[in-house]
C-alpha cells in the first residue's frame, strides 16, 4: 500500500513538472486573418473570388488548414471559406464548447462575411462538423443554401474518458505529452488519411500540432475529453433536418469503415437526413486531403443547385 502511495505521489509530481514546463504555448503563425462572428473572434482562410459561396466546417481536432487542398480546388470556380471553431485552433476560445455554440458561430461567421439571403453558402461539415452544419441549417434555413455531411453522420460518439481518470494534473500533462510526440501525430494522420496521403514532414506535423497547443484550445480539448463524448445531433434534430427544405448531401470515403463507422454508414446517414444516395469517393476519413478533386466534384452539383434556390 505504501509503495502504491509513493508511486502515485511520484506520478503526480511528474505531472505537475510537465504542466509547468509546457505552460507557455507556441506563438500563432504570422498573417492570420480574423473576423468577429457573434461572440467569437474567428480565424479563417479563403480561396477563390467568384462563383457561389461555400463554407467548410472542421471536425474534432481539425482547423481551417485541414481544408487547404479542398479549398484550393473548389476555389477554382467558387468562393470558399474555412474557419476555426471556437476552442479549436486560433479562434478565440469562448465557452461553452459544444455543438450548439459551434452552430451559432457558423451562422454568425457567414453573416459577418455577408453570406446570407440570396448569397447564402452551402455548408460542408467534416466528421463531427456534420452536426454543426446540420444545426446551423435548422437555426437559419433561409441563410443556408445546402448542407454536406462529409465523412460524418452527426450521431453521438462515445470516446471514453470521464472524470474518474481525466482529472488534473494528469489530464493536462497527458494531453501535452501526446501533442509533443511527432510519431504519434504522424501515426494518427496516416491512419485517418490512408496510404495515398504523403507522410507528414516536420512542417506538416507543426500545422496539426500548433493549433491544438494554444491555451484556449487546450481548455476546450480538456473539457471535451473529460465529458468523453463528442457532441452531435439528436434523433429529433436529424428528423427535423430531413423534413426541412434545405438541400442535403452525404459524401463519404470508401474505406472509412474503422471505429465508429461501418460500410452501411453512408447510406444510413443519407436516409436519416433525407439526402439522395451518398457519393462515395476514394480515401479513408480525411477525404478532403486524400481526394480533394473527387470531393469537390461531388459537392459542385449541390453548389449550383443551392445557389439557384436562393435567387
């Protein structure tokens, strides 16, 4: 018993040392662009200067940078915007860090850029971002020209955790140590992106890691990790989206069948929201990186249709 207490003391002391040593986050990159979206000073990227608008919404542990490849392709004939959700990346971290707040930020972001009414955007939500765009469409249907669920079903996902194990100082030190591991980031990226994606170089690792090391991002990450559940849409909300007039589309990676998803997930997601049969593209979970041209080709018909509905 005394040995166990001594070990617990050493682990606690080590956690405190790690927390103190890693307290200062790395500086954000230069040249970031921001706009005030509701109560969140929101960082964003933009591509293209003509065509109907599209707003790309990241999933968990993602930022606007995750859409660089897709943004460049869609930007050839559309105005494309991607942003960091609050508590993810370089946007201000403003609680609560939940899907309802994310949806409000999405609607406010589009409004801040003048993308409303006849110039309403199609919203593309990747992974857990599908729930964000679904709720945004329910909140402001006249200001959303369509929604795309990209590699996401908007259903609740239990990711473990919980208050019994994820308490300070342990949770903070565990998160910081994990983010400092280049090999862990590379392995996770490779598993999600698939064999057609080039391995991350040092700059690529930094693009994924640095946003998650920001102080506000860390607070939101730890809060969600403690809850152990990635917020999603309820069955009633999914049914409301299915009955709405907002055009809907599901796009899915052909090999994205690990963990939470099965081969039936794309079709069941399309049925749940009343979308046409899903468009299946090459790749695993990060199809916007592995298959940007295929994803863009799947989305473009909805962009043309959505823009026509609002004019």
